[in-house]
């Protein structure tokens, strides 16, 4: 955590950066409130794995705590170790991937709560509780049809038996994860809900945590007592192909490093994949695939200036992209001018579509070379 903050402080204060990633914590808070209202009387947790989807787990978690969030999910134990000391004792930090052999003791000591995904996990954690001679908390995840993480159906009986006989593990709630929640028409949602309800009957003493962002918008039946949104908090669309009810949180502007005018029949970028058709004005901007502007955007997608679309031409490089600025008045863009990559004219979903991926991959890939500003 310290190193991340230091890293940001070492950057040029506010001017002269190659790109500016603005994170609107007010919009984040409004998204949290909107999701909370949607699931009420259930509560909303926050999924802050992968550095809060790349937006900075310390700032994001602190802001969400301020707006009443008390349940924080990360994927890995080391992420939890980083986050735990930043939050007050009344907040809980959960590790979705659960325990790794060797980190049980550190997990217990730090007061971090593992998600138990298998009988093996439960044995590990119960063993640690025996060693420490105290009860340890956990969340129990069931596989309801995704075959990724969680207790498989054939282990349920053994899990129930071990919980009763050991008595050393305190299950805070049970959970499962939806595989197709972003597609409201997918039959898989209903199938998983039915399986989740069967599990909830078998383990009827526990509360249920089920919905991710998409699941929240599938209706009350999916809400349980705690929802686990990630992408919707950060402004991503929870449901594919429908208007996005969330407020954008991220704004990305990138600086121009060079402008030129070239005649017709000139090659642009690596491998000369683009050849100019006529006299063309080009700008090279200071972000590339190492900054999360994926190489699959080569010859696809665009950036914006004054609302005018500036298409990406040729290959995306590691540290730069060349765009066609012929549509702009001459002299509008010069060294240091900023163009919009994410903002009012281009959403996360637009960039994801052009890169043939999902908003999650764009957000988590933005990297740490931009100057970050938290509003
Ligand atoms: C990442 C993740 C979430 C959050 O999903 P979103 O689609 O971003 O809302 C919730 N639960 C689990 C288990 C996850 O892995």
C-alpha cells in the first residue's frame, strides 16, 4: 500500500503527465447507493479485487466505507493483507480464492476471512482453528453450475457433517457466483438460482450472498441478504445490450506527443498496416498497450477531441497510438494537448467493443503510468 501511494507521489504533480486517469469518487458513491437501494433490504458489499478493478483499492475502499459499505471482497490473500489495515474493525475483508497452503496462520492472525471453496479448504481452516484453539470465521461458497470455484454437489454432505462435528468454524454466510448474470435472457441464471435455493435449504441456518452486478438486476429472487457488485460500482454496464443505469466513474485523457502532416501513400506504424489515402494529419498520443489500450484496437476504435471522432490508424504500439486528426481544424492539437479516451463521448463499453473484449479487461488493464486524480 505504501509503495503504491509513493509511486503516485513520485509522478509530476499535475502537469506534464502523459495521461490523466480521473476517478470520480462521488460517482462511485452514487453507484454504491443506487445498488444498495436496488437490493434493499439486503445489503451491498463491494468487490475490490485487482486493485479495485484497477482504480486504486485504498481510495475506493475508503470512500465506500464512508458510504456505509462494510463487506469487501478481494481475490487473493495478499490483496486482503494490503486492505485489512486500512479499514476499521467493523469492516470485513473476504478472500474469494480462499486459502493457500501456508497462509492459514497469517490469515487467522490478520483477521482476514477466507472463502471456503472445498472440503479440503474447510479441513485446512478447521485445522488452523484447532491449532489456535479458537473458532475462526469463514464464508462457504458452493458451485451452482459454473464449475470454477466452490463446493461441488458431491461434497455437500461431508461439509455439513464436518461443520457440525468440528464446531471450530463460524460460517458467516454461504455464497455462489453467477456465470451469465450479464445476460438477462440466459437460461443459466434460472438454473443456478434453483440450485442456490436447494443449497440454501440444505444449509438453512445461513444467510445467502449470491448476486454480482448483473445478478442485482435479475430481480429480488437473486438478492439474498448480501449482494457482491464489482463492475457496476466502477460505472461498467451490469447487463449487456441494455442501457447502463450506472454513472461513469473513470475519465481518461492522453497527451499528444507529436503532430505531423503526411501526403498520400505513406505507411503508418509497425508493419505499415495503414497507408494514407490522401494528405492526412496525424497525432501520436502517449499511451499504448502497456497502458491498457489493447493491441486489438489497432486500426479499430478512436479517441475524441471536442466531440470529434479521431480514428486509430495502424498498429497500437507499447507506449503510443497514432490517430487521424484530419477532421479537426489545423492547429487544434499540439504537443501536450489532451484527447479523450474514456469520457462523455466514449464509454468503457465502446472501447471494450472495439478491442473485442469486456469492460472488465479494459479497466483492470489501465496500468499505473497515468497520473491519477481522485475527485
Ligand atoms: C469478480 C466477482 C464478483 C464481482 O462481479 P461483477 O460482475 O464485477 O459485479 C462477484 N463475485 C465473485 C465471486 C467474483 O469473482
